[in-house]
C-alpha cells in the first residue's frame, strides 16, 4: 500500500504525473522515448529517461508495416506488459491503437486493458476536436490522458502522407484551439508531432500542462523520439528531427544517456532538426 509514498525518498523515486508537472513548472526538459520490450526498457530506465511510451510506431519499427494502422489492442497490451517488467523509474504511457477509441465506451474499455493488463499509467490517443468527448470521458473517470496533435500517423490514409502539419495560418490556429480545448477537457499531457517550431513554442506557452514534442522544436516542455531512430537501427531515410545518438557514444546505453543529456541541456533539438 502506498508504495510510491515509500519510494519518494529513494535514490531514484518513480516519475509520476506530479513529477512531470513540476518539471514543466521548473523548466526542466522531460526526456521521453518509445520502448517496446523489457531489455530496452531496462536500458531506458538506466539512462535516466523520464517517460517511456509503448507507441503504435511498433507496427512500423517492430512489425515491419508501412503504417501504424495494422496495430491492434492485443499487440499494444503484449508490448506494454513486457516494457512494464523492465522499468522502475520512468512514467509508462501506452498508445490506444487505430480505431480502439471510436466511441467513449470503447475508449474506456481499451484504456482499462492498457492499465490493468499492460501496467500503463497513462493512455495516449491521436486527437482533434472530434475526440474532446472521449478525452473528457476518460479523464472524468480518473484515467490519465496524453492527447496527440499535429501529424497523426493513424490518419495517414485520409490525410495523404507523413507531412509537417500547421504550416498554414488557419491550420495553426485550429491546432492551437484544439490544444486549448483538450487541456480544458482534462488532457494531462499534450504531444505535438511534426509542426513548425514557432507553433510548438506558442502552444507550450499557451498551456499549463506538460507539452512533449517530436519534430516540434526546442521550446516544448520535453522531447520524445522513436528509440530505434536515435539508435540508428531504423533502416532507410530518417525524418529531419532525428539525430543519430549512436555516433560517438559507443554502446546503446551510452547513446541513450547522451540523448537524455542533450534533451536536458536543450542542445537537442538543434536548428537542423526543426521545421
Ligand atoms: O507511436 C509512437 O511512437 C508515437 C511517437 C511518434 C510519439 O506516437
């Protein structure tokens, strides 16, 4: 009972939502990474990563699909359970995959699965104005929610490709409005993917909750990357925002430590990683 209370004085107390909120308040960048199995989870933990996401990007980097669309609830639950076994300090977030949150009841049932079967502490869903009701429904039932905005890979067949979002003024204004509304609906973290750095900065300044970016510039409250991208495992051309942290750092653990240090010092992302 109250294990987290007992561990508060420990050398490496677990990261909670309160820790992440305080980091935002204190201006300490949050270092986050995706993770899909127990071995990498142990390295992520050891390297000092604050938040681990079992992302549906596993459909592309683990399963070899072209998109995240084929990923199912069973896949995410399986990988979340594996990651949870390898972690002790980082906050654990799991993705709700494609069409697993089409209604409020379905979103609730599947979030409960991620938490009870997987061990997740927060769920993430790709959002916009259409998901406000769902976010409100989940947070109203004390489920911690990360709302993903900007480039939404689950919508790629509808939007026509993996492209930078929010370049046009109208789209930037819509994204800002959605971010505000999602925070009001109870979202605990906003994640911004692939947007111009000025928009990432403006959204972060506007909100009170932690804002974590991937390809959203250096001014968000934290950064997240796909772990295989920064370890130079992912084959082929990488997105502009990816830096190869294996270069010059020897081992995967060395590379992950370098990533955390570069995020914390705001040395990463540099101008060449931004839109
Ligand atoms: O699924 C995923 O890995 C993600 C990241 C790109 C943030 O959503």
